[in-house]
């Protein structure tokens, strides 16, 4: 390339039997076309020697960096060496598995349609139908929700906030790893201009899915655990069901970046995708045990910390539901006590590790490892509060629906709600229009404050006191969820007519079934998107959205494929073999309300 972050003509370099080498130092890249004998390893040794010979005037700290691990300040990427890498055994195995599952699903559909029902036993036919791709496609693309129609609003919430997550991942990965030609201007804009607050506060979207998990899990499990005699075994089956249901997509997302994507990367942007899987070959078992958020050294699929948190929080659901069936007031108090315990745990972590409110430090501490990511951001006891807010809202929803089930007038409804005072909150939200619209405004204001507060804490040159950091980290995420709930919860009760036609649209009902696959594959799609480009990119305010739309469309396509051929067959088998026998109509339809 002729300047920083211009990678030159990769194809021309290879055509002339040259070796395309990329020197990468944090946000800046320099590409050279060198003779074949100049490998990345040879150049790395040469640069080390040059730096050592020229360190006479450097400080002792600089000498330590230069003499030690050069990768801290400079990495030398060798795409040519990778592009010539031979196919691994795992690549052949993964390709064979993919082909086998696709052909097997199509054959299952043909056999299921060709053979009469009398030829098969009921269970054998259901097993076959679990792999019937056409039957699964009918379920995936069915836009009708046989659960409570008012809950369709949650499907729109899922898709909008999943797109926000994809957008945040795209922006982070592009700026930190891709060759952005105008990187200096973009960093200054993102770090100083308030209109970019939406860009840097995208991690709030993750808390929305913790909230959705708590809300939807309680709706389903409250009915499944109603029977006292079978609560223990039903709880075990709920855990097993949850674990196995996520496993096929998880395994596929582990295998694809290791064995498949490396052979699709072509071009000078190879380094964007280099090592995206992390250290999966050494620490994959942390992921399969859903404890990878406690692995601070050899991280595998860095974005999968969310899945571990989601599963660990889900472990709370059966005990909380059992307490709810024993005594409702105690259940509410238990959830509130857990929220308080989480706040105490966060304060202890803040003080012990001197954590500040962003990943890389703020103001004069910028660039320093402050414990935010490993000690706070990825730990369930620090992120559980949105989940618990969802739990409380789900109980409020269930209690209110039960209270008004047989009521024929507003007076009767009010009388029933007075028997359990918490129901009065839902009652007033439904019947008091003025209160409801005031809360819409309050909720919107809270969300805006949280979004722009994030920007203030990420803003370049900002120094905040310890007290400001602690208050912000304690309140910003639960505050955003409470603000969102003031919008969404009335919609779940049949109100918010200005939101339900949009967020409850039938298209969202279809797309919401793919959100788990979307989350697991979005980073790999981004790596593929940049890994197939030869030169650097120009990132503008409008081109960011254009690139993001491309990524979202590709991610949706891959997610639909994975959902059809991997997730839904396993869901069909689990329903047949592991679903608890005593399940009410609500629980039986629970899978129609998909959550991450």
C-alpha cells in the first residue's frame, strides 16, 4: 500500500509470486509485497533485532516492551502462508457432517411424505418428522403465534436489539482490526461527538436479552412446575432441555471458524479473521460446560460469554418458581433480595479491582486494563439484575392474568386485584390512560439518559470520580431495562397500540426464531465479510449503516439455515423424549415465544 491502512493490490502481488505481508500496530496497518523468502517469522525476528539495536535512548519501560513480547506493539500477519495451508482433517469431517445433515433432512421429508402413518409407530414417525426440513421450515416461517398474541411485541424487541448487537460487534471489529483508511477521523468523531452516542452504547442491548430470558423462562416454567409431586424431576428435565437445545448451534459455531472459514478468507484483510475463534482448541470444554465467562486466559469465542451468563441465570428459574408456588410474596422478596445481593457484589468488585465504567479505561487511565471486562462485564452476579427484573415482571403478568380471568367488570377486576396488591400496578396500567402515557415518556427519557450517559463515560479525555463510576455501573443497565419495560409491559397487557402493530408484525415472529443462531454466528459473518476483501475500506457515517445492513442480511441467511437444519431437529427430539409429561397449554406453546 502507498499509505497507512492501504493494503495494495493483493492479487497482483500473488500473481507476481510475491508475498503480501501486513504490519499491524493497534489501529494502523502497513502492507508490503516482498519476495517469497520473506516470511512473517523472518520479518518478526528482523524487526526485533532492529528495535533492540536502536533502543539506546529508550526508557527502561520501552526497553522491556521491545525486548519482550513484540506482539504487544506490533504484529506481522502473513496471509500468504495461511492461504497455502492444507485442508485439515476437521475440515473434511465438518464438510461431511454438513452435507450429511442437509441430505438427511431432505430424505427425511421425502420418506415422511411417501410412507403411510400405519407403517410407522407414533414415536418413530415423530423422530423422523423432527428431521423433516419441510416441516421445520413450515414451523420457522409460520408467522402466527399460538401463545398470547399480546406478547408478539417481544419478537420485534428481539430483532431490533439483536441488530443493535450486530451493529456494535461490526463497528468494534472493523475499527479495531480492519484496515480503515480514515481511521483517525472516525476515532475522533466516535470519541467526541455526541451524535455517535448510539454507536458506543450498543452493549446495553445485551441486557435486554437477559431481561427477555427472565421474563419468558418464568412464563413457561411457572406452568411446568405447578405439580408438586414431580417438581424435582421436572426441574432436572428443564435444565437438560435447555443445555441440549443450545448445543448443536454452539458446536457448529465452534467448528466453523476453526475448520471452515480459514479456507474462505482471501485477500489482504486476512488478519481481521485471524484467531477469531480465540483459543478454542485448548479451552473448548469451558464453552460446552457454559463456564467460559470465568475463563480469563485462553478465551474461546469471546462473544459467547453471554451464552454462559444466560445459562447460569437460567439455573435460578426452577428454584424461584418453586418459591413462587409456595408463597408469592416470598418469591417477590427473594428476587428483590437477589438484586440487592448483586448490587453489593458489584460494589465489592468495583472497590477491589478499581474498575472504571468502560473496557479500556477513561480519561487519563485510557488504554489500561481496569478489570472491567473480566471482573465485571462477563460475570453473572454483576449482570443478573436485568434478568431478575424480567422475572418480577413475568410474575406480575401471570398474577394479573389470573386475577382478571373470570372478571366481567372493572369493579370486579379491581376487587380481585386488591387481594394481592401488586396486581394493582398492572390494573392501573391497563385502565389509566394518562398514567400510562406519562410512564411512556418517563421510560423513553430514562433510556435516552442511559444511552448518552454511556457516551459521556466513553468520551475521549473524560475523567470520572470513583463515586460517579460506581453509581453509573450500578444503575445504568437496570435503569435502561426499567425504561424499556415501561414501554413494553403495557403492550404485553394489550395496550401500547402505537407499538404493537409495528413490533408485533408477523415478519418479526419469523425472524425472532433465529436470534440464537444470529448471535452465535454474527462475529463469524463479520470476519468472513472483511476476510474476503483485498484492500482497506473507507468508513463514513452513512457507509457504516450500509455495511451493517449487509452484515445483518448475511447473518439472517446463515441463522435461518442453522435453525432449520440444526436447532429445530433437536427441539423436535427434545419435545418427544425430554419434555415433562404434565405440561399445561401455556407451557406446551412456550416454544413459540423464542428467546436467546
